């Protein structure tokens, strides 16, 4: 079990890329940790929730930014209490810079899971929770690969187990992926 000075991790990628599983396993490696699921803030909106789709307008993007700000505020609060915080959410495209700007604490490690579209489609078909509807895996993957800033640690986890992915994150986080 790791017992280090607290740090922040963002595990991002498209839906069914392994974010939830990897974030949970990573959080279990630390003696004092929080697995913060950013999507919980979207689910809290009972009425007038705006889902982000390929043709989203200002109302949808404003709610997405609100979700990101709430996630960052919670991460900073847990970090301030001495926890390692592993944030998990779909944070892709140009809004990645916005999300990072909302976090006040460092060190911060950004991990972008980018398995192949075929692997994502297999994972989506095998799970009970379904994420795709407004988006296709290929469409969201295009946003990830073509519009997301190439910063942090990009990890093709297509051929890795979740445990191997966590091991690779911990190994590489010492030398790359750190946002100062």
C-alpha cells in the first residue's frame, strides 16, 4: 500500500475505456484515498439536466463546465484533508484545459486511457451499464484523438488488464504525466 504525500490523478478517456475500474484499483493502492466520480454531479441534476452530445450548445456545455468545477472543488477539498484523490470522468477535447484550471492543488497527474475503438465497443457490449446513445464510440474517440490536447500520460490500454494498466500508471507517473 502506498503511503506518500497526497496527490491528484485524473483518469480520463471515452466511455467504456476502463476509467471506473482503473480509478478504483488505483485508489485502492493508497493508504488514504478517494475515488471521485465526476459524473455523480451530472446525475444530481433532477430537472433540466442537459446531456452533452455531438451538436451541444451553450446550455449543455455550461452544465458540463459546472460538473467539472464541482468535481475540482471536491477534489481540492479531499486533497486538503490529506487524501490522494483519483478523479474519474470523461474530460476530453478543448475543455481539458478548463478542467485543469479548476484544480488548485498539485501534484497533479493526468492519465488519458485510449484503447482502440474496437476494444471500447467490446467492453461496452459486455457491461450492463450502457453509455452510448447520443455518441458512438468512434465519434467520441475522434474527439479524444483529434481535439484533446496532447498533454499528460496517454496510455493505450487495449492489451492491458486493469491491474497492468494501474501498474503502468504508477511506473510512468514518476517521470511523465505530471502537470505543474
